[in-house]
C-alpha cells in the first residue's frame, strides 16, 4: 500500500497530465452524464482517472479508509469537479465517531464503505447510524453472509432478519445498501446459500419490500452483486428499476485498471469469476441502458446520487 508521502510525490509528478484530463469533458457515450457512487480511492493517482475516463464516467465518489484527506484534496485539485468522497473508520474503535465527524467537517459527503465483521443491528453500527442521522449525511453499508474466500467471515450480518427494525429506529438516517446479502435478497427464496444466486427471481424479496416501504433506504447497484441481481431475470429487472427509479444509484466497485476490463476485476474474487476480464462499470451501465427508459436511466446514473449527497448537478 502506498503511503501518504509517496502518494503526494507521485501526484506531484503527474498533476499536469491529470489537469489536462480532469478538466476536459469526458465523451458522453452513455447518453447521460454518469456518477459512480462506489469508487475506491486508488493508491496511484493517475489510475483513478484512467478508470473513469476508460469507462465513460463523468464523476465518482471516492470511498476512503483512514486518514486520506491529503490524497483526496490533491486529487480533487488536480481534477476539479470530478470527485466527491466518503470517510470511513473502524466502527469497533472508540474513536470512530470522532473520526467520522471530522471527516464530514473536512468535506466528506457521507460514511462508507462500512464493511466490518459486526452485526447489522449491533451496538458498533448503531452509534454510527445515529451519528449519520445527526450530521445529515448518508452511509453506505456492505451486507454479506457468505464467504468469498476461505475463512473470510461475514460482514454486517443479519440483514434479512433485522434490518427493517434499524430502518424504523433511525428514520433520520439515509441508508445505502450494497453487496451480496442486500442484492441476493431481491428474491423471496434467498436463504444465504450462495454469494451470488442465479435463476429467476421470486417476487416479494426483502430488499424489494424495504426499498418500497422505507423512504430512508436506497440501493447501490455496484459490484458483481448488483450486476448479478439485475442480470438474473430480465422481466423482473425492468419492473424493479422502474418501480424504484428514485431509490437506486449506479456504482461500479470495479478494480479493473482501465475501464475496459484490464488487470484484476473484483479484487480477484473467485466467486465473481463471471466478471473476469470485464469492467463492472461498463457491464452494469450497459445493463441499465438496455433495461430502462432514458429518463429512468438518467436518474439512476446521475440524478439520484446528486440529490442524496446534496451535490449541485
């Protein structure tokens, strides 16, 4: 992992190139500008823009870990208008609330990605839910019940069983759901048997119901999980995207190098082999383009995120 000094040194060397690319208007190949809600800050500065430009993405929300303010600030200065960011902190540590509050003071638009080996309704995350509500910022949470790798462990567990109670308990908090358990539960027959189930979707799934019933829950369509759920059943997908058009946001969570599938995609996750050699951003944008009318597509890939994050569009 590149450290702060090395990051800044590398960035200083490439700023002229970044300025030229970052201030230009990307080719609008998707028929609408695109905002990537789920883009992990990359250690090499130029690689952040390489993926955006390669995938035809206009702007991205950087998901950060630890003290990343200097990296974010320098990247935003090098490519004005192209990056917002979320802050994150280990929710098991006593200083988590202080760290996240400071991140918002420093310009973070929200919290995320919150991905920790704790229960979704446990005390560690409950205090963060309350903080996000008080600060009026959204939080993006990773729900996963099935290992991708041996002994990986689960993240934010108990989503299908307990999360409705959280939505009721924290009505001022804006939740953005993401990952395997969130998206597999669009189908009513999901029982944590696989990370990425396949086949037709049974109507009445937990996620479908919660998105419809709770105004404080939104969906991040990123990663293999979002793409897989929307690829399973074309008739369901078209109806789902139309019904929840104001609650869904495009994200990539793609680790390919160039926006065209080069390098390692999905962090070499063996259970996401269907994305090998592909850019998740491109795959999901193509899927959304085919499954929606132009106005719905524009909401999902641009308008909804700007409204939720309170970013001038």
